[in-house]
């Protein structure tokens, strides 16, 4: 997951390949609660690991459920038949609506002393219609802040279940879902009827609820979309094992991607289309109908059991007018597809967007306008006009702590003007798809020249590695420690019984060309063996310096170094990053510090790692290494002509990082 303040998406040119999607949030949280309410143990496979499911799991543990998490498989022993906790419990629900609503209902029907709180936005999301319905059936619920909104306190109910229970259906279908999941707890000896007031929105989500209730032994009788009867004698039963389908709303971004992005001609037939694993056209999730809307706009879609394949069809896409009541979440993706259409697109019946993680109509309108689009909006509709080539503007997309806004606008990086797009707070995707951007980068492609590189070259112990890795972490970029490649090459050569001299140049180059090296965090592995300590010694540095003089060895390592240039960008440190390996890098820094300072830093570094060291001999060694690096004929250590010089002798690490980020901001404007 990218936990950076922002993520700069370089201009992307196409996409092809396979993505496996995480489990559906709606199904995951329903299944978790149902498993907790029933008797017996349920093994849940392919559960989504996200903020919302973690909130639900934490709450279930607080209630006393036995929960065992093993990757995406979770084993839950339900509370059915057990005593519910009598002590007061405070639940923190974050911004997880799919946890807050059904849990409130279940707790209120079951009774106890429970407080439910969330983040500030959760306290702005209406829950009054659910509370009214629960009060109607005798639940005791108090508002602890504003009337109609969380936080809430739930006490012991006096249930009156003989009359139909009215619930509003026109604000959020989650209220009805919450009642449908809670009321079987009280239907042992009588049937319970729920009556929907107003036109029910988001019906497909109710279908998911009914479908899952059936899996847990509750056969709800649906009378149109107005009345739902939970039969007398209903009792939750564990299905034993259940698989969570991949999220159909998450699929929408990759369906749209297949419709928008050209393939990769360099890969022939392999370079065409996007294949989505984990959900197919026969999904129980209503949002799967997004595929019909995408097809109407031009996408070519085929499907099989648990998979979809999407290719670009009509191009530009076709503008459409659509009632989106049946696909409220996925419909946001249509708003970004609309930018690539041949005419305006109007999405209607989307009032629920206004009360989601943020006011999504306003968010989609504001951020599309930043890109240059003309957008009109009303209380429950939005019209987006296409954004022709030549009119796209550089934008920093605000994401409003809303995962869907972030994922939608990532698709703007395929714009015809090849303008990069900044996504603020990319970690908000954790709500449903923590590795969304990684998945996007695994199928997106662009010219290497579009992938930004920042080079940091300089003499030994000037702080290149420290600076480069910290800047990389701030930007979410990959990091290449090219010195480590020379160190590993020297290590491998010595292991193979070679000398580090010109006599063995060809053999060392052969080793370097196929170096089985892997980086895992701070660890360096050669042939799966951890060689970190061996190569990081001063002797390791000297050995690297010897092999690095050999031109054939340098040449042999070029392709490996280039392979680090991957989306979304690269920080490369070494001696010739800016002069030879990435001569077109957008920013080159030549980092120096006085020899005395560098010897002092290296001394501190070695002592802190438990090595003994002498500052004078360290200084002599590093000066000898610098002299060799600067005087060799192949790619000597020298600043690139267009490098910015940074002497950090009297700068802190933080100051150096801030300086480079400042230069980078200047370049990215
Ligand atoms: N600006 C700075 N101020 C103080 N200490 C620093 C600064 N930059 C780096 N250091 C410290 O100096 C030591 C050497 O830094 P680092 O290993 O990053 O250098 P390097 O240039 O990558 O070295 P080499 O080329 O030998 O790999 C580290 O302990 C690091 O914490
Ligand atoms: N691009 C590079 C990087 C390193 N070298 C040589 O490797 C030695 C070790 O590098 P460190 O950055 O890990 O200290 C270094 O002294 C250079 O001789 C290189 O030539 N080119």
C-alpha cells in the first residue's frame, strides 16, 4: 500500500494483463457479522483485508467471538447460543458504514450497554432512519452527539414485534440490510415483518443480503421491494465454509481500464486486454451490472466462471445517460470514463452519493473540473462533458478520505495529453483495495522515458543511500542502491575463486550479467543467501571499487539497473546514475560532504552496528576509494553537467531530504 502524502502517477500509455481482485467489502462485512451471530464455527475464505473489515473484526473480538485470521482466511466461532457480554463496551467504527449500521442493529436487538463511535466523518453520516426503525420495535438507543448521527449508546430493549416495522429505504439500503440481519435474532417464536417506506434505493445490495442470509439458514420472504418477512422459528446456522466473491465495484476500475487503455503492441497478442480474476458476470453483487454500462460506452467484455476479460471497443467511448440507482458505487467510475467519451454523460438517480464517505457528487465534479472538464451537477445527478486532447490540465486530485475517488481518478493518468496526475492521500484506498495502485501498476505500461528517475551520485559516505531511500519513501518510488550491485558482484566473484583484476574481467562480467540478487527491505540476498553483512563491510566497499573499474563488468550491470525503472518512479544512487545509466533523469543531485565529515559519519555508523573502527584509517580508505572511483576511465565519479550540487556537511538528513523534495516539486510543476 502507498502510505505517502501523495502519489504522482506518470502519464500512462496502455494496459494489459491479469489482476486478481480482493474480496468484496459488502460481502466480507456481512459474512463476518452473520458468522458471529450464528452458532458454530465458520471458515471464511478470500475475506477482504481492509480498514472496514478490520473494524468489524475488532468489534466481534470485543463481543467475545473467537476469531482466527490466517491471511485471507478467517475462522470465526459465533456467539449463537452463548451469553452476550453484560459489561459496557465501546466500539470504534472508524468510517466503516458497512460495519456501523448492521452492528448497531444487532447490538440494539440483542441488548447490552454499548457505545458506537467513529471518525468525525462517521459522525456526519446519517443513521436516524435506522435508529427510528429500531426504536419502533422497542430498542433503546440514545444519540451522544447530534440527533440522527453517531455516536450512539445502545441499551437493553423491550421488543414489540407484532406490528410491521417501518424503515426508510430512500436514503441508504444499509438500514434495511441492518434490520434484515438483526431481526432473525428475535424471530424464534414469531414472524417479523419489515415495511419499506419510500422507494428503496440500491436494491442489488438487498439482494446480496438476502442471498447471504439464505446461506446462513434464514429464508426471508420478499414481497415486492416493500415488505420483507422473517419467518417464525428463524435461527442462524453456520454454512461451515464460505467463499467471498471479489469486489464487483473494485472490478469497475479495471473494466474501465480495459475500455480506456490501448494494449501493448510490443507484447503481441499477450499485450491485449485486461483479465479480471475473482468475479464473473454471474456475480451476486449488483455492481457487476457496471459491465453493461461500460459496454454501452464501448467496452468489449467477455466472461466466464469467476473471470472477466475487457478490451477496448469503441474509441472514443460513447457518452451515455443512465439511471445509476442499481450501481451506486461503481457508477462513479463512469464519471471518469466520461472524460474519454465523444459526448456528455449524465448519471441520474445518484442521491446516495451525497451521503457516502464524502459528498461524492461534489467530489467528482470538483476534481474533474481541476482536470479541465466541464461538469454540471444537481441534487441527484451529474453531467460530465468529454475532455478533448489539448485541454487536460495538471491536477492534484483531492480524495476526501474516499477510496473510490482515489481509484476513479487514477484512470485520468491515461489522458491523451500525457500529463501526470497527482493523487492525494493514496492510502485511502485501504478501505476496500489496499493494493489498488500496485495492481494498477502491474498491468499499466508507459514509455520508460515517462517513468521519473531521480539520481543521487556522490562520493562514499556522503549520505546518498540515506537520502535516496528517504526521498523514495516519501514519493512511493522504487529505490536502486547501485553500489550494492557492485558489492554483490565482487562478493560473487571472490566466492567463485576469481581475482578482482582485469585478468578475470570477462568471467566477472558473465557473473554480473546473471546476478541472482534480490533486495528485501534492508536485506541483500545472493542466490537466496543473506549477504548483507558481508557486502556492507569497508572491505566489501573496496572490493566493489576494484570490480567497478572493469568496463565489461559495468556494461554487464546496465540492464539490471535499468530494470529498476518501474512505475511509479525511481530513486537511484551511485556514482554514474546521472552521467551514464539514466542520462535523461528529471533530477540529478551530486551529493558531497567533507572527507572529515564523511569519515566521522562512517565511524559512527560502524560503531552503532557493533563493528570496531578507527576514524583515521576510515578516512584514508574512503579517500583511496574516491580517488579510484574518480580516476577510472569507465564511468568515473563526476557530477553530471545538469546535476544540482548539494554539500550536506552541515545539513541534517531531514534538511537534505527537504531540499531534494523541494527541487523535485520545482521540476514537477
Ligand atoms: N546529512 C547527514 N547528516 C548526518 N549524517 C548523515 C547525513 N547523511 C547521511 N548521514 C549518515 O552517514 C552515514 C553514511 O550514509 P550512507 O550510508 O547513506 O552514505 P552513502 O553515500 O550511501 O555511502 P556508500 O556510498 O558508501 O554506500 C549513515 O550513518 C547516515 O545516517
Ligand atoms: N553506480 C556505482 C555505484 C557504485 N560503484 C562502485 O561500488 C563501490 C561501492 O559503492 P557504495 O555506493 O555501496 O559505496 C563504489 O566505491 C564504487 O567504486 C560504482 O562504480 N558505480
